[in-house]
């Protein structure tokens, strides 16, 4: 991990911008984190909008987690931000924009093209990054995953035993193949659903929740659109991670 910049935020949180090869990211650690007292880690997922655009929201989430004694980290997704363009993803995004502008339904084939290659590339990168984070003396387990593209969270929870709990946001397209992977997920889950999310198939989100193999899983549904998640829902998600990672 090559640290490219470092700063101490007003609330004592240490923020490090870094690169792993050509992949940029951020690591935030609370003031309490040390080699003598390593803290649990939460991986902060995010949509495919790029870290620069998402930074204010990610930093706010990191500060909130740090106040509860967690380190947090995130990495740029493939084909996003300053990473090299990915022609297949660009083509799929262009087709999605055309489909939505035309008022046409988003079919399974387009959802597969948008999401499955992204999951295939992103999850191994998250796992490599996790290797690096856990090698730091001030960061320890257990590990949680929070937010982001829900299919990435599903795959990561299904294949990496280091992920002990996940807080997922039912706000992105989900390929049908991911439902089968969801059955392999057995860790505790906390799923947020915005009932009036204009870009999300509500019934598909409910079916996905039902498919998860976890014996402990919570679905919190609130009225409102995609960006209208109430503050208390985020606080409840924080309590969920405190229960399972501390």
C-alpha cells in the first residue's frame, strides 16, 4: 500500500489516501487504533460514481464509524473514477441510459452486462485490499461490509470467510444469478430498502432478502426515494455492526 497523502481530521480520525498498484482508495482509523489495541474494520462500498464524487459521503460515514471505534476503508471500483475506462462497462451504461430515457424496462440481459463483469473484477480486488488492511498493526478483525453495489456485497459475503457481518442497501440492479449466490450467504445481515426507490424493483429486493441463507437477517424499509434514507436508519445499521463486530 503506497500512501499518497495523510491528514488528521478535526475529530482525531487519521485519513490515508493510498494506491494498491493502480487502484486508489482511502483508509480511516480512529484515534484509539494502535498496535496494542487494533480495531475492527468495515469496508465501505459505494456506487459506480467514482471516489472523488463519493468522497464527502464516504468520509462522513467513516467519521461516524470511527466514533464507534471502527476503522473503515474503501477502494475505487473497476472502470470508475480515474481508473482506465472499461469499454464493455461503458457500452452497458450507454445502453442503460438509452433504455431509461426511452421509458423501456431494463431487461435481464442488460442487468447481467452491467453488474456481473463488475462483480467478477471488483471482488478479488476487495479481497486483495483486505489482505493489506489486515496486515496493518492497528487494524484487526472481525470485518464488516457496508453499502455499495449490493451484488458486490453478496459475492464478497459468500466467498470470503473474513466478512463477519454485512449491511446492504437494496438500491441497485441485481442479476438473477446473484439470487443463487445469496443462498450461500449465512452471516448476519442488515438490509435497507427505500420503499419508493425509483430505480429499484421493490419486489425483486424483497425476493432477494428472502433468498439470503442467513438465520439472522433484518430488513428495514422506509418510505422515500433512493437518496431519502433517514438518519435513524443509518444509526440502526451502526448498532448492528457494534453488535456483531465488537
